[in-house]
């Protein structure tokens, strides 16, 4: 560490569990060590582990004050014991110790909470500099060597991007991050640079602008006859980043000779525009999409939905990255219109295989297991603390995500119709509310727009942000109160680019003057450009009528939220930044928002030429079914789901797990958010990158079909369903990647149009590549589609769990020989063939007719057929209902299957879209079939008592599969 | 007869106040929500209410341990005001984080100091937060709105809900004083629960306790998340229910407050 600010040596307190009470964190760590020993085939000789929660407190406190702090705030009198060390004293080491402490300047919410509490008790001055720090002290009993402990610490205890690891060393850094001299306006000499110089500046300044863009900037400042200030250049880089501008999606593309102007506008947005659905309230232009929920309640209640990607931060710090991902998308919902109340979170992860051998993990990357555990914990700790149920999502596994995992986070919010719009007026005060600004997250927007490499961990440490959910919770409480009192005219969140993008966006079409020295700081010494672009979390910007300013600030202060006026919006068309009276930036807003050059990019697509591996006859069909249930993509995700609060707010109708034993995966999840409305909301989502590698357009159709099936299966109205798109792609400067993007976007258009389901919001993350040496690893094209649907009556929702023995099982929809990219092929190590592709007209009719029979409560249960096809869906329904079943494949009508397609394998494992299994009482079958006329709804068997197990007869009526319910359950949960 | 007045108290990071208010209102109370900052400014604001409910959530992030900071605040700001509320015939409920906070205030052990208390709630045996449905059995309690012997389903969601006592003698004392009010049970209501029926490893499977009078109850699970029949994941198998079991829990509490008004 550099020179410290002269803080006196601190008190040091370590809180351990008393020996007579168990220490779950220690126990858990020991289990992880045992797992590592097994993996590495080497015993470390560690017998016990325990965790001490460590605190450094100001040395000025006297011993009575410290005792009081321990008793009141740090140690539980029943289960904890405190070890206290006077300033300058260090623990006497009886066991091996590994200490983990945050690097200076890295956000520490626990320290903040303690500091505020100490101030409240009058033990340290309020608003003083941060002099409380925390650390973790791991004590290990046994004979491991220091080198082994260091390796263990790196693998289990510390993330060295944000934390310091101490092995056999008790000296902890104490004090504030080193202060820098105050710097005012800094100019960047750019006007006379040649191409090489421009590119060098773009890279060394972490601007990540391409040459055409740098030319554009240079021309602009040449015309102005001056050099840009650092603040200006940073603002341009943030605003023009791929992350903020979607340059690829909005740019010009040459697709095999065909000119595409603005891919987004001509596909996804075009579908929404052409569908012109009356339920759409606000689409694409705000922080989230808004659709009508129930016009009869509270003067009209709408719902907002947004899904964000947070990929690069999660690769480097999975816990912090996923947490701030959730935090960011929650703020999108708080910042849509004049603010929506968050009611549900969703999350989806795409990670490498959990059992990947360490030697296949690329240099500089974390092991996929650590990434998944980190992102799950991050979502858990942020979402749960916000009091927002995490209700829906998924996990996908593929080695192609090993260096570049994908993390999607979504939030749904309720918003009264009268708050769905916002408008900044000249003269409005710029009010920043929420957390303080530090050096965290500098260059996040530009960083997330470039490929990662093996050094990313080091150079981008500053891009890591740590969330503080409790600050965000306070902001949310106060913001909704202020909204209901009409105390502000517009709001947006500080996301990528921080204040620069939030204020820059709000000032568009107006103008603004910002006084950067007024921004509340976590610690002194930030330069004005750091203040301006910091991505410190939990901040939002409001436009407030000066006449209401005092009242608005009072609402925030009553919730202990800082609210600070930074300047004023005006009508000058210029964004002016001042720092202690000096102008550090003065920009033309039109250039900032409209000046991005639109390059022409080439796109091509060559379908992979692979022989169709077909659908082989299975040697042991019963075992194959069990193996399929244990595939990581299909097997139970209960260990994740249970760590999320999925029923806070009391609105849960269908949670992520269904069934008698709550152990089977629901299709969609359902919420009943407004007690005075009988309507409910269904949420679904789908992705399949294996389809995407073979046929990006078919992937888009199939994924949208599945997102529709998710909600339709629960009684969501297919005529009142909206979609969200999230594209995560490899580097789109490569024509093949861009070609796949064009095809997938076109598929989105086609499916949305056919179903009449508008896209209301989306977000893309391109450049998901990882460079190690001269090799580039790219993710497969991954389109993640979320669906949100209105359920007409909460009383009529349908779950996927089989309900009663003797009820009939009907297969709805047609089965075709479509196993390209299927889960069965994945299991068998096969690759190629035809990707499942919906017949869109037939699919739409299927959804509508199924919905109409659900209205008459004809359907006892309904499960959509997705990965693993008919066989997996049937097993899941039985598992959920704790029932057996017998079905007969010979009764299923289908066209002749081609050569190489075994009929039984195809019928059981084809992933043809638009299909469902439904359960119907015997007496209701005829009525149901007549209502479903024109759609195949074939009785294929019936549910049976549990002890009968699952029996499947083959296409000749002979026994084919026979498994017990215990076998099904054990296979499905084996990885737990 | 007029509706009893109920106050739902929240703090920084509390997040179950809305459904708790809804539960009390459905049960027949006039229910309001108030931030404890306002109570700290003027403690007499508690006086008009016959029911005080400390709602669940993550007060101050539970950053220093569940309920620790809010509990310390209340100890200093309220002194013996909660005790006097009980003596006046008032009722107190703490749910989840509200239970953890009440534990810190010392309301359950009026004869002890914070340093000598016998009961604690701490990290789940699983080592992490957990959200699932469980069943509770009402023990031989003095709590006036619980019926001993009854068994009902309820959702739980917490990371630090493991009930422990300093030693076995303390457990016996609490049992003798009829302060052990609610226990986790297998769904049948019979026999010893193992994980996950006892979701956190609580000693004696205890999920809820009262003060010596029985008028202050704290419990880890969330009855206010089970107000409607469709909240229960097994609703389809439970036959016709007009409401969730949690609605009755709150309605009975309000009835007691009303009868004693």
C-alpha cells in the first residue's frame, strides 16, 4: 500500500463463536476444503476452521467505549466471544490464520453501518471520515504450509481484485485511501494527433472509442478551436460506449449484400410498432417498458419490466457483479416514468460446467463453480435485503461461458398510470439522492463494451462496484413517497457512466449546469472527472421544481437518505460542468447525443455443415431418462432457489418450485400484486444457445415460443403478453457473429409479429470474448427472452404438478424430428441436425385454444415441453404430484420420421416447440377436445398412484421405459 | 365496537411492513405504518395503539448481526416503554427480523440485562439464507391469540433464525414459564422434525417465544405471507379454503385486542 493518511493505530476486535456453539461458516469452509482436497487428490491436513468477524475501530476510543461497542453492537452475549486488542497489539497466534480485508477505497457496507451506529450512539463524530474497517479472520487448525494456505485463501476466502489476503501476517492496512492533490481543469491534447496517436489515447485513457469515433471527436474540437477537457472526453466516451449507445444494433450493416439501416429499428422495434398493442404504455425509450395491468384499480395500474446484463463485472467479481447487477436493474424500475415500485426480481446465469477440471479454466478466470456460487450469493444478498422476491430465472451450463459468464437480472415494478411519463423543465434543480460517490466503478461503461483478457482482473479492478442494498432500500422508500406527493418531475438512475450519463441523458434537449464540488464524497481527493464518471452505486438523479425542493429533500432526509442539489437544468443546449467555480467541461448536447458516427459493418452467415446425427435407438431407455433428469441443465436448481426470498411482499401464487413436496420446476411464476384486483401476473423466460450455434433465426423463434409457453401454461393470456430481449454475443466486428445477430433479430421480429406480442424493452451486451495469449474464446450467440403476461383471474391459475391418479394425460401439439441442439444430443455427445422451429400460426392457435379451455377450468395441470421433450416433462409432472403415470407412444400421430430417427427416441426427446402436456379429468376430455378442435390434443395415458412408477410403452405398444418415483427424484436431485 | 388500533413499526431496511399492515387490516384493525425514527423523536407516538408489530426485513442490512442495530436503537430510545405497553394490556408481535429485534430489546427476558440474556437467534445451521414453507405447532403457551395443539403451514425466509439458549437449565425455565410458544413440526403435526421441517436447526425446534405474560410474541416464520388461499404451493390439494392460515393468525390477535379494549 502507498503512504497512509496519518491515522493512529486502531483497536482491533475479532468476534468468534463460543466453542460450545457451532460456527456454520467455519463448517461450510471446511466442507469446501474437503471438496478441494478431493478434486486435487491431496490432503492439506486441516482439521477445523473457524471464522472471526474482524473490526478496526478508531484508536482514540477508550476501553470502556470499546467494551460498550462490543456489547451493544458486535457480539451476541449467548453465542459469541470477543477478542479485543489494544491499538498496536496483535493477536498471539495459536492457530494458522488467514486474514482477508478490503483494499483501501473499496466499498464496505458493514463498516458503513457500524460507523453510522457509532455516530448515533455519540461515540464518533457524525459525517467524519471513514475510520471503521472490517476484515475476516479465518483460523485453521492443522498442518497446512503457508503456501498451501495462500492457495486456499485465493481459491476460497479472498477475491484479490478487491481484497488483500494475509497469510501469517497480522499487519492490516488502516486509514483512508491516499489523497491526491486537488486538480481542476485538465486539457487533453488531441487536435493534432495522427491516427496512431488517437488510437493510443483511446486505449491508454480507457476510452475504448474506435478510430472513426476518435476522428469525429478530433474534428469537433478542431472546429471549436480548442482542446477537450478530461471531463468532456470522458463524457463522450461514456455516452458513445456500446453499453450506452448500442452502436452495433443501431448502426448500418451490410448483410451479404443487403443494406440494413438500424437493425433494432427494423426488427425488434418494428414488430412493436406494427403490432401497436393497446396494452403498451411506454416502450423502448425509458429505463423499462411499461404495459397496462389493471385499468380498474387505483385509477389505472401498469407494470414495468426491465432485464439487464451484467456480464463483465460478474466475471471479475461474481458476488459484487451480480449484486450490483440486481441493484442496477432495480434502479431502472425506480427510475422509469416517475418511479415504479419493485415487486419481483428475475435472474439468469450462463456459466461453465461445475465439474470442469481446473486445467481447462483459462488463465485469469475464476472456476465456474466459484462464479456460480458467487453470483447466487450476490443476487441473494442484494435481492433479499431489498425485500423484493426473486421469483424466476434459470441457469445454463456450457464450457463456452467459462471465461465470460453471462449474468442477467430483471425487475418488475408497479406504477400508477399517472406516473408513467416524466418531463424535465428548464429551471428544475438537479438533485442527486442516495449513496456517496467514491472511486468505485470508474470506466464501467467503457469496460463492459470491450473484450476481457487475462489481465482484466488487474486493470479493471477499479471497474468493480460493491453494492449496499440498504442504501438502495432507503432510496426506494423515499422515492416512492416523494413521487406520490408529486415532488419531482423526472428521475433516472445512475448506472453505467454514473452522473455523466444520468445528467447527460436528462439534459438532452435542454441543457444543464452542474457544480461537481457539491457531490457528496465517501473520502476526499477525487478529481472532477472521477466524480463525474464514478459508478458508485445506489444513486439517482431527480429534476425538482425549485418551489418543491425543500419538501422533496425533507422526504429523503426522513428516511436517512442524503439529497443534494448539484445544479440546474436550463434551455441552453449545453452541458456545463463546474468545479469550485472553474469550468471543467462545456459541451454541446446535440454533438454528445447525436454525434456518433454510424459505421458500416459487414455481416455474413454460413450455416454449419454437419451431418445430421439423427435420433439413435436407445440401449437402455429407462437409464437414459434418469441420465437426462440429472443433466445439469435439467436437474433441480433447488439449492439456488431456496436461498432467494421468493415470497416477501405476500404476493406469491406460483413460486419457482411446484408440487406436493415443492421440489419440481414451475413453468412460469405467478404473482398477485394488487389485493384489490383479481388479475395476476405471469413471468417466463427462455434461452438456448445450442440452437443458436446451429441456426440463430430458429433459436429466436423457439426461444420466444418457449417464453410464451411458460406463461400460457399458468393461464397467462397469450393476447396480453409482452416480451423483452437480451442479446449477449461475441465480437460483432466479426462478420459471422454479426450475421448471427441479424438472423436472430429477424427471428424476433417474425415471432413477435406472428404472436402479436410486442417487445417492450431490451438490452444487448456484445463483445463477450476473452483473450488469452493469441487465442480468443467467444460465447455462443445467447438470446435470453423474458415474457410477462396478464392472468385474467388469480383463481384459475394452473400449475405443472400432476393432481390426481386416473386423470388423463393429453399431449398438445405436434412432434417433429427436431433434435438439433437438444438436451439428448448433449447427453449423447452428438451435434447437428434440425433445430426445433415452431409453426407460428399453429403455435398461436395452440396458445389461444389452450387459454380458452383453462378459462373453463378444464385443465388440472399443464407443463410445457422444453429441454428434454416429452419424457422429461412427464417425469417432472409426476415428481411434482408424487404420482406415477403410464403413457403409450403408439397412439401419437406423427409424420414419418426420416432415416436415422428412431421413433421412440424422437417422440420422447424431440424438442419440437409449441407443445404441452395437460392433465384432464376423464369426464372432461370430450368437451376439451372439441374446444381445442384443429389442434392435436391426444390422450396418451393417465396418471397412476405413486407406487406404479412411470411406465412408457413404445411406438409398437411394447414396454420401453419403467422407472420408480424414487429413481426419478434421486436423479433429479443427485447434484445437490 | 370500534376497530383496534395497530401500528406496524419499520426501520431502515425493514421490508415486510405492507403485507403486515394488510394482514392486520384484514383481521379487523386500523393499521398504520411508522418509521421508528419518528418514534425516537417522540416516543409517545406509540401510546394510542393497542397492537405494536415489528415487521420483518433486514434492518440496517443485519450487517452486524440480525436485528442488532435496530435493537440497540430501541433499547436506548424506548427504555421500558414496551414493558409498560404490555402492562397496560397492549399486545406486541415481532415477525422474523422483528423477532430478532425484540430479542435484542430484552422484552422476552425482563429480569435480565442485554449482557446476561439467555436466548439468542443466530445463523441457520445450513449456513445460509433459506426460504421455504414449514409447519408450526402451538405449544402450551400463555399467548392469548394462539391455541395450544394447533398445527398450521407458514412460509419462512431467513438466514439467522436458529433459536438457542445459553444452557439446558435456561430452556427448562422457559418451558416451565410457558414462554416457548411455537415449534417447527412435520406436516402431520406428529413426531420430531428433522431438516428441512426444522429449517434452521433451532434448539427444541423452537420457532416462536413470548415474554412471561404471553402478550409479546416473536416468531421467525411469516404468517402475513399466507393470507390468500392461493399463496400455499399445495393449495390445489388442500381443498376449498377461503383464506390462508396466516389471515386467521392476525385476525385472532386483533380479536383479542378488541375483546380486551
